[in-house]
């Protein structure tokens, strides 16, 4: 079900929706070609207000996949954008992770700096009893299935990564292929991105998006670990049901396609998955047709299930 209102005459897309609750109010942060955009609402399923562009840097582009957290009364937003002058990764990718700081959920924000080298995208900032951790997606050009994968790294403070990233999830199935023969014949490029971590009881879950966003097989999957370990660099996540089975939580159906990059929120004991998708029918939207959707999610003993309906939750 569509969550945010759409203005067809001034549509800028609602990709990679990240939801945050603060003091009983809800906020969503989204990707933008020319900056980050925001929405707010007094209730999860109420009338969402478009807050407009909440951050940009003139001349920069591809402001991707924000995640946000409130720490000691300040708000931090982690996201990536293109650094044309930076040394790219071996594939020529320039996107790099940065952090913003502000006094309010929708800003104004101050850019505090770059925290990871290219290529680094799709953050999820998490605080546990063991400290602050950042999940994100870099690239690897080594191994049988090269491509974008998911790592986690501890943070010394909101601005500084500590040590080296720990690999959490690697590509393992053909449905995670982004492009065949991308850099040389027979070497296919894979993509795992859009990590979102949460804990319920004794189980920890890591949701992710796999494959190419334009393909019918593009999907949201998840990994799980039964553990009380709070140092997230030590948690061993297992793709569900296993490394070799394509079992998407979300994928294209008769009314929506390109389902991916989700966040999760628990309200009054119920879990909800917020994700982006495109309508399968011609909808008249220009450019990036992805917009935010919401579905009820069931969480029980290492198993996630999502209910999807075109017109209700």
C-alpha cells in the first residue's frame, strides 16, 4: 500500500525510505538526485507532510539512501553522494558515505565529513549496549561472486569508524546478479544492499535488497541470528532459509515492481515494513517512479513474513 502522498506535477521520487520515530512523531528520509528529501507525520498511517529538500550540496549528485538516529538530543544522518575528485574504487565508483548533524529531525543539517572511502552506500546506523555500529555496502572485486556486499563496522563516535569493516553478507545466488559480464566475460556483478538491522527477543534480523532494481527477480530478503551478542561485528547472520535458496520476502507482483530498500518500525506492538516500489501500471510519474509503500510484517522466532495488499494494510 502506498504510504506517502504523490504530487504528479512536481514528483522527485521517494526511493530508499528510512523511517524514524521521535517524541511520538514520525519522519521519513529519502534519496534524491540533487539532495535528500524528508516527510513528517503525527501518526504512522496519517497524512504525511512533504518537508521538501532537507540537505544538498550545489553541484553534487546522487544523494543516496539516508539512515538517521537521535543521540544525546542531536540527529545524525548517514548517506552517500558522488565525489568526482576522489580516487574511485577499482570499478570507477565515486559514491562515498558521509554524516550530517542537526538539532531537529528535518534539519537544518551541517555536513560533518566523509566517514568511508568510495565505494560506500546504503547505511543503517544502529546503537546497541555494545556501542554504535554502521552497516553499509562496499564493493569487492575478489572471489567467485564479485560485487556489492554488506559489512558492519563499529564507530568510535558518530563521525568516526573504528577498525576495519566486518563482512556480514556476501552474494550467493544468481538472483543477486546485477549485471552479467560487467567488467569481463564470464564475471558477473552481484549486488546486496539496503541493509536494515533490528532485534526481537533472542533473534537479530538483517534485511537486505538483492539483484538489479529493474529486474523482475529484484527482491528483499533477510538473514537471522539467534544470539544475545550486542557487538554486531561478532554476530554470524545466516541468510534465510539458506545461502542457496531464492526465497524473497518482497518481489514484483501484479500491482508493484522494483520492491526494495526497506526500513522497519514497531508501533503498538505491530511491525511495519516501509519500502519503495514502482506501480506496474502506467502512472504518469516522471523520472524515478519509485515511491514509499508500507506493509504489515510478522516477526516470530527467526521467521519474517510480510502481508501485501494494493489498497490497505
